[in-house]
């Protein structure tokens, strides 16, 4: 009998989640058998989410791309034949060269959005290639654009409260986040805090698992987080609970913020948001009276026309109430600002002043862009499943004069429209460096298995394309080891970080893994103060910062459709593994008013498109709100359309972000 060779190897999860888990991978005879959490990252504590535990199905499943493909049939049908890597790369290089010569570099559009990527998988050799080609620049605005801009404007990207320190808070506010499905390691910490007497407030349009266990749940209508936050700010000032001394010392713009919040009484906000006056007042009194108090601000409040101002108003609350300076007090949004490592600098090429394409407008650009896009290179993204105005994207991908490359791990909906498909490695098959944006951790992952089939890592493929197009330069970092070394060299602590990554295998920022805001962390603004009314943000905001824009619904489309993450999908990653039909959920009162019953086949529609699916009646949603999950693929609905077909390509008030939660629909029986 042949003996088996089993190893347990370390790795680090790069998927789009704030926790950045440390992993232990069981490998037998070169094949992954099991993924488990390790205790190297203190937050991981030995357990991981079900999505990553099932990663082997993604790694070895039937949809996994194992070798390059070239299209043989009509776009969208997924008809391909196998070719070798040399032929595939030569075909791509030839088209890139021809496109630039005949139409100019701006006719090339790289389309990527890598929430599930580390430093080496995006903005290194890929940026080098497309910058030197003079390609159009992609504004990656489909997620976190408005939140990032608001945070930078108010606090200069000051990192937030470490998740571990939530155990010290006496009040925890979870606003527009659902850690039960995205960032699960915060949940037991919140539970420990509750057991120790902490109060929990959840602000979310639906009853999430944490909302069901909260002391207070506010369910504002989507798009109304801004007036809710402004009403709390108004009440803090008017009731005398605002910390005027703290603001005088550490902030600017407090009086202007007070003026702009002054018209938002609890009564007016209750009418606009649907949150009862008594709940708003209870929240205000609880927040004012409790210290330490922490706000976990998620990305949900940004996904609408008021998104940037909403995030700014939420983040202003701990400054107005004086909640900083204590362990467990302040806010957490993204902690990526703790690291000052810039992978794009490894491109060795400044970003050219070429045309910028907002990611939310890709569908429109593919159809009507001037100059037209003739070469689309898709990697680290599945635009047909993730971008708004899905039908525009689909029709654009069908263009006969568009040459599309999709560089992917599995056969996505988008890949079926490609001219050439390239197989990409997963994080278990290539070298990666990953920072946390929730946890304060930097982790390095080495390959634990050989690439499946003929799949290759991003840095190898883009480096090869640079050379084939004569865009490489001698001595530039290209190997993963060279890229990591160059990246760490950007830090004054580079040698220290390298040593820590080697042993024990994890590094922390200079402030440590549990810094305290206004003790160890301070605003990164030009004057070191909080800009409660940032002049830059005020100029950039569509109608001025903190200005509320009315609900876009009408009689033809009265229901607000939201598309949150689930326990199976945070983005469209792993969507090929979710084979079941997915229902639209709605409140019983809304269903009754339309004569609909649980399990009915329905059409969810507006002027942009229509999704046909089953109906699920849910008391977890407020009247006027419907829900379909984020990250669906065509096989999850009756007609192949997903909620993105109903999402507008309008933009947030700051930074041109996506307005998925501004989708307004009607639901009727099929």
C-alpha cells in the first residue's frame, strides 16, 4: 500500500472581509484536504467562516478554469476550445498592440476590482502594463468610494477601534454592517461585551441576526441614514450633551455642522426614515450617557445617493459626543490606513493623464463611449454579476468589435462573453501579502500546492505581457519575492516587518494591534484635527455636504430593493457554488397589498430591467423594502437576470460611488 504524505501548512485568507484570517491548510499528496483557522492572527482564534471552509469546492470544482481558452461560438454561449499559453498571450499582445496603434491607448480598458486580493494580485505588474500602454484608467467606485472619501475628509483615514477592544465598550452601535455574514469574529466579542453588561444598538433596514439580539434596533428606509445621523447630532447639541471642549481642541467646523443638522428634528426624521421618534430619542440618550461607546460603521449606508454625507455624519458622532480617548471608544470603519504600503508604486510608472472611466458607468461606456472601448481586459472582477445596469453591460459585452479577455479562476457569467479566457491561480497557489482592514495584521501567504491545471498568477501573466509588448525594463521587480521586498522597503520599519513575517509569521503596525484613538492614533489631516465640515468635501459633494436628497421612488416603482451580503456570498465570488434559485423577500403587508403569497413566481421590475424569481415573505423587512442577496449569478433566477439589472448607474454624492440601494422596483405575479 502506498504511503501518503500529509502536511499542515500556514496561509492567510485574502478574501473581501475585514478579519484577514490566518489559516492552516491540510495538504495530502499535493492536494488540499481541509482549511481551518489558526491562532496566529489573534482575532481568528482558530475558527473561520463556512465560505472558506468550503474553498476546496472552488479550488477543484467543475467550473474551475484549468487552461487557456479561445472563443469558437457566439459571445455569451460559453463555447470555447483549448489553446496553449503561448498562443493565448500572443493573441492578446497582438490585439493590445493593434488596438493602441489603430485607436489609441484609451481604447483599452482594464476592468478589475479586487476586494478579495492582496498586494501582489492587483496594482503591481498589471498597473505597469496598462499605464505604459496609455490605457483608460478605471475608477474603482463600485464599493467603498464614498466611505473612503468621507473618512479621509474628516479624519485623514485615521484607523479605528480594534475589534478585540469592543469587549471594553459599554455601548456598541453596529450601523450598516452585518458581522454575522461578513467579519464573523466580531460577533463573539460583541456577545462577550453584552454578557458583561454592554448595550447593543443596530441600525439596519432589516432584522439581521445581531438586530434580533440588540437592545434597540432602528430600521431606517434605505437612503435615510443621513437624516437619522443628523438628528442625533442636532439632539446632542441642543440637549447639552455635545462635548464642546473636545471639539474646540480637536475639531474644526463644529458650528457649521450644528447649523446643517439643526432642521432635522426627531419628528421630521421619523417621517422621512420610518424610525419612530421614541427610538431616535432612546438612541440619543443612550449614546450620550454611555462611555466607552463605539460605532462599527459598515458600507451599507454609502450605497445610495446620500452615501458620502451619511458616512460623514455617522463618523462625526463620536467627535460631537466626545467618545474618543478611551479603550473601546470611537469608531471603526476601515483600518487599512494603519499601513503605508503602496503596491501601485511597484508599477515604476506614474499614472498617465488618460481618460478615467467610472466603474459604475462601464455599461454605458461599452455602448456609447467616445472614443469607443475596443479592448476590455477583465481580471479580479465579474462585471456582469457586480456592476449596475446589468443589461447595458451584457449588451456591451456582446459587441462584435470588442475584444474581451477574462483572466479568472472559474467560468463566470462574464467569462462566457470573452474572446480569450485565461486561468488564474487562487491564493493557495501563489505568493501573496495581505493587510487587514478590520484586524490590525499583515500576513504573508506562500503557495501550499502547485497550480491546478495550467493556471498562473497575475504577476506572472502581466509581467509576460509587458515583455511581449517591449514594455519591460531591466532590473524592475517582477518575481513575488522581489515585489514583496520592494513593498516592505517603502516602510521605515521594512526590516522589522520582514523579520516578523518570517517569524512568527504576522506583523502589526507601529501602533500595535490594539491602538486607541486619540491616544495612539490621531487624524491624518493637514492640521491634525477632525474636519467636521471639510471644505474639500463640501465642494465635492453634489449638493454640499450633509444635504439630503429625496427618495427616488415613484408610483411605478415604490419599493426600495436592497442587496446585502449573505453567509454564502459577500461579492460574486463562490457564486458558481450556490446553485439554488434565490427568492426576493418582502414584508407581509406589501405582499398582501399585491395579492401575493409565499412561494409565488414573481417579476421584480423597473425601467432598467426585470428579474423573475420566487417570493419569500419575511417579517425581518420593514414595509416598503424588498431584498435580494448580493453576488447572484444568472443560474440563481428564473430568467437569468439578477438584482444588478434593477440597480441604477447614478452616483453617490461623494466620490462617484455606486447607488445599488437606490433601486426602486415593483413586484407583481408572473
